[in-house]
């Protein structure tokens, strides 16, 4: 499997498919009217070598030793004119995906002028029906705004309209950024009963000792290390529903697999979970992420080739939330629910827990106070109906595993 597909020519030759604008039958999406001599070609020349691109965020964050999410473009509200901004443009790729949530799904439309990104999106997610009405749309456009004949004010942000359920990003060819946008959009359009959690949902134990658990924590806390430790011990009988992100019903407590056909994972995480992956996996089971400058950094990979028989698509009742943190050895976890909520929400502030992602989820769209209050209420519901364990990853991988087993199965 490969996504080494050439993107649209820099002269914007109008090669496109007749995809329809959501909700507007008969209207064709397209790149720019007028073919190679249209305004897009002139704008392209003006825009060459302009400033940093959104997909440079990974390189900047690694150089500065901060969270990847800290270096992302901010999310901004565009006002009522976002659809009008795109009305004169045509794009060749539109793909519909079905993302599973408890008792339902979210249909997301991915619109782009980049064949590679569109191919990766289609490989990542289960397809929705061609005539399905999307719940939201992501426009992932690879050139600066001026290359589409638009003002440069549209660069430098991820534009999200809650009213129109639409996000637009200019100047990015990174699938990693697209994935962050997809996750944020799903949280923003989901119902009040649904909470998307950054972490791994799994069942551990057998028979009457089986537990449904969500392992959450900020990036780099040790979630993958913990799951890898569980998988090395078959006696714990682990079934993994979601690798790094998924939804929970707050009223019923059940969690389901997102239905991803391929997982977009760090290569290091794949090797942590399955050290022999590249010597034992079939070549057809994975494809390198060629949208990254470091083409060995991430891959699209089938869940079964990483997790083997531990991968499951069945639902589970979440009874326990394990929060993995990295703190000094003498650190004490929050003792009351209010403290726990403040620790989750701290977003990099010095407090009970040190992290850079509000609610341990850097993909959330938190542009208003109402957004934050909604997420806070969701977490109050989740923590109110589950047992919560704070697990400090301050020692060895074996100590981390022992502390988890003691907290969840003890």
C-alpha cells in the first residue's frame, strides 16, 4: 500500500471530479475558475517562500522542547462569511468518513486539493455512504490563502465555524495536523451525551474480574508504555478498543471502537507495542506517512498488525479511568473531584498536574468560555460515574504496570 501520489500541478490544471457541495445539489466544487491562466497561478508566484507553514509545528515544537499542540495554529471563529469565502473555489477531492460513537456515528466530509492527504484520510477511516449528509466538513488546503485568490488574513489560523460546522486550514500538507482537526471537530459536533477522550480504551481481566478502563494522560505521559506492558503479560487478558482516542457515552458509560480501518501512529509507538513489527508485519499492513518531512516518523497501520488478537471492535462499559502523569516521586494526586477537574483543565498552568493539554486533549476546540464549561461538565459526569486512579509514571515501566494493576484490579 502506498500513497505516493502526485499532488495537483502548480499551474492548477482543473482536473477534478464532480463532487457536490453539502446541502447544495448540483453545485460543483472546484479549484479556481479559468484554468492555468487564472488568478491562482499569479497568486502562487506571489506566495512562494512565504513564512512558516502549519505543518512546521512538529519541527518547531521538537526544537523548543514543548508540546506539539503548543506550536499549532490557533483556532479562530471566522464569522458568517466562511462559506462565501470558499464559494468560488473548486476542489478535486471530497471523501466521507463514518466515525463511530456509542449508539451512533459522526459523518465527516474531508475536502482537499491534495491527493495524498485525501488518500490517507480514506485509508484511515471507514467510509460513509456517498449520499450521506455530513455532520461537519474539514477543508485541508495545501497552499497559502493568496494562492486561491484570497487575502493573507486567512493564513495563520484554523478557521472553525460552529454554526456552519466547517473548518478551513490553508497552507498545510500534514496529515498529522488534519488528524488533530478531525478530532477537534468530532468533539465540537458531538451530542451532550458524548465525550471524546485522548487515550486508550480497553478491557482487562477475564470473567467476573473483567474491567473496562480508559487510560488517559497528556502526550508523553506513558500511556503507550503502560499498554505495551499489559500486552507483554497474556495473563492479564487485554482487549484494546481504541488506540489513542475514542468516545464514551456519559449516560450509559459504554465506549466503542471508532471504526478506524488504519491507525495513524508514531513509528516509535508501534515498535513499543510490537518490537518485531518491521520484520514480521506484511508490507500491505502499513504505509509510511509521506506527508511528514521525517518520512519514518509515522505510519498508517492496520490495528491487527500492531495489537494482534488483542484488538477488539466490540463495546465495553467504562468503569475505571486511569490518569497517567509524570510527577516527582513525592507527588500526591488530587483528593477531591473539584481538584481533579482543575488538574485536568489546567492547560499548562503550574498546579496539581503539569501538562500542556487542556483535559489531556490537545485537539479540543476551546475558543469560548462555553466550550470550556461544556468540556468541564462532561468530565464531571465521567469522573462522577467511574473510579478514578492517578498513576504517577516516575519510575520504571514495570513499576508503572504494577501500579496500574494494583489500582484497577486490586
